[in-house]
């Protein structure tokens, strides 16, 4: 696993910070944000790509590309893929992103329209396509297998893990680096605020399931998992951390209408359990997609109630976006990384700041503080703003001894 986040650049650091209840949310002090109502976010305030890529020419990479290239370097090192091994095998890359390099796109257009075509940078133009970060990462790390970009809103990262799983399952690839990334920038921040999705600085709280939640806080991250065919991983002596058992991806075109109460979420989880041949009672915890959105948090809560049918108070639920914010394409991948760390450490993070649970929501086993748990199989939910839903089931690997 490899991760670049506002709470650390390793799975262990990220998980430790989450278990401590540390928040990445801090004031937005960059110029241009003064006229916006929401003034807090979970972006990475001190990201220095040269620390991960010393003595390299970073000019061809914009911020999104830098985040992904650095996360890929960490994931490849963590999983033991050296340059010689990469030269001998076709390793692929599947990257999920909601916006790609939206700041670069905006800057390129702005310069061309305001200052004239001669001021539009050819180097910026190369990064205006949504698959630029995936392509640049493959070039930097010489990944010769499939190179795909998944774009389906904030569920993109988890869908990328599911797609990569299928590529391996059906024999098209034996190793795929998969995950997601989205940058923090004025354009996405302003767009979400104008859409009324960000929380305000007044009485609102960007806390999942909170009684006074009014929206989410925007975050930033890149996370990647090295997925491999089981036999191939064993044969090369890989340190196997977990096993993807199954996933489901659905869409509800009527998600903005009353009375749905998480229809797509229910179907996604059902598809994942059928794919994994696991029952709901075998799921030891849920990493919720909840981010502080009034309607989406409610939908997810009622979906859990529907699925567990009277036993929803028996499965512990966490929601790490209370601390890292909504990281869009990276969000589901950060949840998956944290779930794997929960399996390793036996500690499930709580939901920071949840001091007032919404009373109209169903009874759930919400983790408000760090909790000791034994997780053999866990569920990761990822829910989009416009009807997408994805569920991924991750289990401990079988004993190899």
C-alpha cells in the first residue's frame, strides 16, 4: 500500500492518527478563498514531491500527477516491486479520480482566454486530459501493463479497485496498482460550495451522522494498493496483507428523489456479499462513506438498517471522513487502507466530533472513539453525489503456513 494524505504518508501513520482522533481539517489560507463561506478543509498543507523523487525533473507533473507518482513509489516499495521485477513483468495501473487535474485545466483555459493563445502552456496542455496522472505515473515507474482511468465521481477509487480485481480474476493481468487521487484546488472547492455541498462555518458540522451536520469538508489524498494474483504473489514471496473477496457497483438514477433511502447502497452491498460468498453476519465492521452530507449520511444509515434487518446495532461502524474530509476519488481507497490496518492492529478508529447523533436515524453501533475489534472481514462503502454506490469486501488472508 502507498498513501499520501493530510494525516501521514504511510498506512501506519494514517491509521494511528485516525485512531487518535486527530483531524486534518484546518483553515484555508490560500489567496482567492476569502469570499467563500466555508473556510476549512483537509488538504495537504506541506506536500514536497522532491522529498519522494529526489534529483528528478518534476516540471512535467502537475499536483495531481505528483500525488499519484509519489503514492505509486511508496506502494511499489512497500510491496517489494524493484525496477528489475517491473522490467520482467507487465504491471498495470488503474486510477480512479473525480476531477483529474481540474486546476491545470482551468489555468490553461484561463490563460488562453484572458491573456491570449500564446500564453497557454504546452506543458499544462499535456495534463488537461483526465488520464494524465495515470499515464505520467506509468511513464515514471515503467508500468507496462494496462493503464486505465476510472471517472465516476467520488466512488472512482473504490470502483478502480473493483475493476482491477476483475482484471486479475479473469486472467487479463497478474499485478495491478490500483487506487485513486484528487487534488485540492480553488476550482473544486468553489464548485462544491456553490452546489451547497460544503458545510458552513456557523453552526454546521462536517461530521458524519451528526445532528447538526450541514455538509462535508473537502480533503485531498492519493492512495494505491498493489493487487496481485494469489499464486503469483505467493511465488514471488510477497507480504500478503489482505484479500479482496468481492465487490458490487450500482447506480440509482432517481437518487435525488424522496423515498429512495439508499436503494443503490443496498444493492451494491448485496452484490458484494454474493460475489464474495459471504453472509452479512460474517462482516465484522463497516467503513462508512458518510462525510457529513445531510441526505447521503441518512441514506447510508437506513441502508445498513435494511441490510442487517434488525441486527444493525451489532456491527461497528466508523467513518474516517470525519478526520480526513471528503477526498473524492481517493476516499474509498483511504478507507480500504485503514480497514487493512485495522485488521493488522485490532484497533478501529472512531468518528471524531460525533457528540450529537441525529436522533431520527436508526439505531447503529457507531464508534465514537477508538475501539478494540477482531476483524476477519470488513465492508467499505463508497457513495457518490449523483447516485453511484460501490461496496468492497476485504478479508484477512488465509494462513499460509
